[in-house]
């Protein structure tokens, strides 16, 4: 089925092939990708768009001696297949299987571990400088998408690299997409750049390059009158100090290979603008690249078939609340530094377009933008993943918390996230949020509580965070009416004896199950900050053992808040803190991952009985 691909286990074998055979390799590789991802799930449309580019890079450059740094890593499946990991694709993103992103400890061909945007140029520049100082001929290549280019870190790196003489090649993989549709002035600039350059060159060459990517041809035609007579001293990237080459067709192997071979002869910082199509070669993914960005298992012949509606995900709970809240309060604005599809903002963007702000892949900017809006009377709600907020931690402290501004952080992907692994796991947010003055931090135990907590947070005139896990909850019916919860108050959900299980957020469900078997008290703590000190003291007075349970690292987390409360009240009682261990937890099935961490019913019972037997 894959006669040429079957002969390639490593790039050295690819490099032995006649160049004329490479289009067939690309065809087989694309077919294998579709077949493989359909069985495992994963990122598809982004990977389909980089098949030819990946082949060309490994064909021209002497990998792994030459180092390829992929930005984000959503587009690296073809890279994994060509670098000895084809058989491993059957366990992609599963426990003990291949990671969904490059990892240094997985392969010598993975020069740098990635998963978050706009890191590649900085990392590759560091490698280029190291090669220079070590007096080697090693080349450093950074591949970055147009979506990732909207993040500030990419421009910090360009600014630094452009005045250095290191042999760095930056490849802009421009597919006119981020995870979602691209936003911002940079996108407009790249469109103008493409139309201008293509108008002057490729269109006169019989539109050979443009024919492969129809949207580009249309773009060139639309922008023709704008481009005629346009004179510029150089592109933005040339002004940064790079030698700009392109744009070239990212699906034409001959053009790619010729261009890359020429670049190999050049010294100093080089910038290659490559235009691709997200979902290329698979019709349904080309037509809807957002739907096919991240997929579950599906039949490649039929494509993705919509499933019957099940329990609403927390993301949907948030999105519905945002629309309902916006109807009540005209001051509300919704901000996302990720994408509206993943953040639950599709409906809000449609119903309140003037109050919806997709700021691009720009977490730091998103937080400070929200702070500025709050200064002048608006009530910003920032929809952000737990790990993305880590990137804006300084802005959270300095621009929001110090100024005590009423910004609501709706934090998705808290705790373990399953297949995306440690790069996306929200393991630390309770720890890094609760130590910030002026912050109110909440964790809902179920879907309805999530809605009510978001409403509670919005009523505050101070910074607040509501953190909830990926996926759906326990299936609790959501009440339409919104009511504010009493700040800093938990609730006893089951009265038992001797043992009290203090559950934070998603851990209430397994704690209730464990409490039945242990005849323990089960408490929904609700607030991490301010903590319910009175409830903690009362539980300590009436129980022999307090067990804190959280889907967050134990170190500095909600359990630590409980022990601090006890110490401040000079209360002495036995405490067991359960949570995520002090290691980065690899990808896998979320249910199994929690069980492995001792955060399911059986794990909680075992931990309690173990400490009681001491």
C-alpha cells in the first residue's frame, strides 16, 4: 500500500531517493497520515499541510546533525514518521506511546521540545550561536506558523537574530490559519506581501505555483490594483535584518528543494516564506480545517460524523454563561488569546461581535489588554487555558493584581488533560494563583457550580479566577438562574466520622464515592482563596484526620492552603495531602492518569487506610 514509504525508516534513506520519486513519497505519507490519525485521533489538518515541507527539509538538510525546531508541534507527525517512529504512530498520544509534540527524549531528530507557540526562533537562534561558538557546520532551522508569528516572543527573537551573523534559517509556514482563523494586522500584512510578490513573479510564470493553492491565486487577483505601482524599501523581515526569500509554494517539492539547497549556501539570518494549505490533500479537511484540527477516531472514507449531544463540556457551560451574562451587563467583554472554538466563544462571537476580542496567540497582551479595559469601566472576562496563563504570569501579577482590577479569568484545561500530556496539563494554577494578593480563586465541583462561580466572580470588583477541567463533569443539571455564592465558604456534602475529605473542584465526585466506603465526611471546599478557615477549624475539631484532595500539584496547592490555615489558627490535627506528584505526567487516558496518581475512589481509600495503619 505504501511501497516507497515502506523503504524509508530514517531521513538518510529518504536522501538516497531520486528527487523525481519524492512526490510519490508525499502522496503515500499523506495517505498514511490520514489512515493513522483516523485510528488514534490527534492533530490532522495542520499535519497534512506540512507533508511536502517536511520531506524537503529532511531531503536537503543533514538531520539530525542539522537541527530542525518545530514551533508548537501540531505539524510534526510527518516528521515523526520519517525519523524512525512510523510503527509508534499506532500509540500516538497514548500512555507509553509517542507524544503528540516533539520531545528531546523521544528522538535525536527532535532538537527541541515544543507544544506552545512562538518558541522556535529563540531556540534555533540559541542552537545557531552554539554551532558558531563550537565551530561546527551545523545548521539551525526554525519552522513557525503565521498564527504563532502573532505572539510577541517571535518578534523578540527576530529582533535579536537580525543583528547577529549566526546561520539561522526561519521558515514561515503561512497557511492563513492559526488553530482557528488568523487575526490581526500581521495577517493582513502577509496577505499583502503574498499578493505583491506573487503579482511580480509567480503570476508571470504561468501561475504554476499559485495553481496548487487556489486561495492564493484569488488573493493575488483581488489585491492587484493595490499592488500595482507599490514601491517598498523591503519587507518587514528584511528590515529586521533577514534575507527574505519568497513566498514560494509549500506543496511544490521541486521549488522547495531548489530553494532550500540555495539557502544552504548562504550565511547569516535567512527568512523563507512558504505558503501551504491546512488540510492539503484531504478534501474534507481542506474545506473545514478547523473541524479537522484536532480529531478523535473517525472513518477516513466518511469523514467526521457529528455525535449526538451528550453531557455539556465545561467549555460550553462557560460559553453559555458568557452570553447570558452579557445580556444582563453591557460592560462585559470576552477576550481569548487562543481560539474561539476551543475557548467556548463561538456563540458569543456571533451574538456579541462588538464585545468579542480574539487577540491572536498573545497571552501576555490579552491579560494587559483586559487590565486596560477594566481601568475604564469594562468588565473583561479572559478565556484562557491554564498553561497559557502561565505565559502571562507577570502580567497577571503586575497589571491586574497589583492594580486590583476586576478581571475574570475563566481557566480551562485545569488539571490533567490526557492526550496532550505535560505541556498542556494545568497542574500548577492553584499553586501559582493563590499566592497572589487580591486574587479570588474558585474551583467548581460540577457544571452548575461552574456557572454560579462564574457569576460570583463577575460580581466582584477585584481579580478572580474560576478554574475547571477539560471535558465534561458529572452531569449535574445546570440551573438557568444565576446566584452568587458566599465568598470563601465551602459546604459539607456528606457527614461522616473521624475522617474528613476536603475536596477541591473536580475531586468532589471521587471523594463522595470514597466517603461512602470510609464513612467519612465529604466537603466541597469551593474556594481555594479565600479559604474557609472556619470550616477547616470546625472539621479539625470534630475529626481525627483531614484529607485534602486536589487535581493540582501537591506542592503549594490547595492542601498547603489548608495546612497554613491550621498553623495560623494553632490547630494541631493529622493532615494527608493528595494531589498530583512532583513529576511531569506523560499523556494517556485521563481516567487512568488520575487513577495512577491515586486521585480516583480506590486511590483515595488506599491512601487513607495506609496512613491510618501507620
